[in-house]
C-alpha cells in the first residue's frame, strides 16, 4: 500500500486517516486500526539496534521503542497526529492534562528566579499548581486579568519569562486575544503557552497565532467519550519538544498504549462532534438567556458577550465551542444544588467535553481549591453553573434544563 501524502488533506480527513502506519504489512494484511501494543519492553535483533532504540530512533529515522516509560507505538501515533493537527513540529503525550501543563511549564524554562504571568481566570487546579508547586521553588507567579485592552503594556512592564493563558476560560468562557498576547510575549522574549482544550484544533490552531506551546486535556473533547484520561502538549520548536519528551520520561508521566488508543479513536469523530457541540450550545445559550430563573448567560456566541467580536474573528467560522455557564437568579449554593439534583438527562459531572451534556458547580468542583475571595475576584458567583453541552437532541437538553430550573 502506498504511503499517503497528508499535506493536501483538510483537518476532517486528517482526523480520520492521519494516524500513520497501523501495523506491520505482510501477507496477512495490514489492519485499518492500529493494534494496542500492551508491552512493557521491546526486543531488537541485536545490541546495536537496542542501543539506537533507547534513544528513540533507528539510523533510518524510524521511531523505535525499548521500554514502556520511554514511549510506545500507540502514544507515538497520537503524538504524530496531534503535531499535524496543530501545525507544530511535534507533540508529547502525558497521563493527564495536569501532567501536560506541568511539563509545559518546566519545558518553557520555569526555574528559581524566573517569572510567569498567567491569566487569573485559569482552571483552578492550574492556579494551585502555580501556587503550591512553582512558587515554593522560587518562581514568581503573577496572576492578573489578561482579557483587558492593556494586556500588551502589562506584559511589557512585567517582563516575564513565560506567559500562560487559556483560549476560553473556565468557567466564564472569556476569550483571550491570542494575537496580541503572543506578540507581547515574543517582544519580551517570553515563551507563550496556551491551553486550547475548549477550542480544539477544530476551532483554532494557536501556533498559527504565534504561541510556542499548545496544551490540551485530551480527557475532554479530543477523547470525547468519558472513558480516558490524557494530556498533550504540541510544540512549535524542536528544542521545546525535546524538553517535553525528557520530562515525560523522567517524571514517569507517560501515556499508556490503551489510553492512547482511546484518544486516537475519539479524534476520528472530533470534527463531527464539535460541529454538534457548537450548534447545540448556541441554541441552549439563547434559551437560557430568556429563562426567568436565569440572571446571566456566559457564552461567546451571544452578541452581548464582552469578547463576542473577538470570538467571532477567532472562532466564529466554525462555532463558539460547546461550553457555557450561567448564573441563577437565586445566588445561593442551595439553589445550585437543587437545580443539579432535579436534572434527568444532563449529568452532574466534574468533567466536560464528552458526548453527554454535563453540569458542574465551579465552587464545588473546578475552583474548589480557591478561596471564596479568589472566586469572587474572578467573577464566579454562588449561583454559577457550568454546562458542557453534549451532542444529544437539543430539544431534549433544553427540556431537561427547563424542568430543573422551574422546580
């Protein structure tokens, strides 16, 4: 079978066919789906070949494997595909999204005496990582509002070594001005890292906007089925990619063959799922906006969203994502619990990006580790509900939300 040329393929096709070789071609045939290589170690015909394999490549340039912690064929196939999807020089996969974020920050050069400027609206556990792990190491962490028009001047004043942002924030779905932030980071010589979990390469490719590292919690939309936990970092530079692989190996944060297989399987339908997620979310947002029990809806597809124009420029050609949040008129934890307990279709889950519609309460889940003052500073109220809109029939989603809201 002739080796395919991926260069002219559109993203939808690349998602389905771009995973590289599936297995050994022989008289018995080649599988259409890569087998799961559930092996701790790999044998080679002689010691010299094993020596090359321990460095990851044969003299021919082909990937080679020696020990499970250093990689496996399934993880390699996923890394190869994610590098292509995001337009990077390559990728490294990890056992969770947080492991990926940790490695990205280390690869970017955070060390005692350095400084990271990060958006104050980051995922709560990311903020905890910065405060509890990096600050005690002697790293200066500056958390601030990076969604304001003066972001470039702020970065210029702070002179950070690393700038870390999310394209779409959790849970208030603020949209970052990627081009301005990336340009400001480059101007001060900072490494730019962006978490693109909520956008996925279907909506946006941050490397094209000037970022150095792109992080995904592959647990979410990339996998999409609620059955696997993984993280991935895509690099725009070979030097950063080498560091990422070093940290994955040294820290033991490798991704197993089976998890790699599940994420690869999920990617095949990413374009179809994201199209439905986006369409459903927009309809749900309009419904909630008119509901008597809802005070406010946060969704970049709504004209009243503060970054609607920016979101339309960055994301609007395909949609505005599948995540939204809204605030109950009854601003109380008891009201949020009552709403969640009356849901019949939407799942009360602490994750997002699955085929199912999933509801969570940020003060209890994603931002549990923050103080009440921190949450108020970000804008997360006592009545804030996060909704990851699934791919079910949108009328069923809306009917379920309606009946739970009026209880």
